[in-house]
C-alpha cells in the first residue's frame, strides 16, 4: 500500500514540476534537408543462366544477395561478418536472426 501511495505522490510532484516548464518550450526547427538516398540500399538486379540475382548494398558495402532460381523458391545470402562469411537463409523455417549492427566505423 505504501508503494502505491509513494508512486502516486512521485507522479503528482513530477507532473507539477514539468507542467510549468512546457509553456516556454518552442518546437524544433524544421528547415533541415533530408536526403532519402542515405537510408535506402542500392539494389542491382541481374540475370544469370536460370536465376535472378539481386544485390543489396548500403554505403557501397554488399550485405545481402537474393537468389531466385526459375521454378524454385528464392533464398537469401546474408553477410555474417566482415571476413566475408555468408549465411544462407531460406524463406521456410528460418532460424533466429542475431542483430549485428555496426556501432561505429573508423
């Protein structure tokens, strides 16, 4: 019961403290230029023998390849690490994908 009353009192005091300051806040400026090409991958589609190959590049780095054989289901080759190891991902029964984001590059 004390936790409930304590939580409500904290909420009440924080609400009073923040409600007074919201009148002086101006909206952020909207005069920036947005370049949509920075967020979109480059996709190159080519046809070889009996399959279509789509190459996905972001900032010039090839990170995924989609292979679509004729009369067969498509599959993906996803770059696993910077050493050039590739992992095949099929559409059916795909395994858990581990996030591998780049935090910073030098």
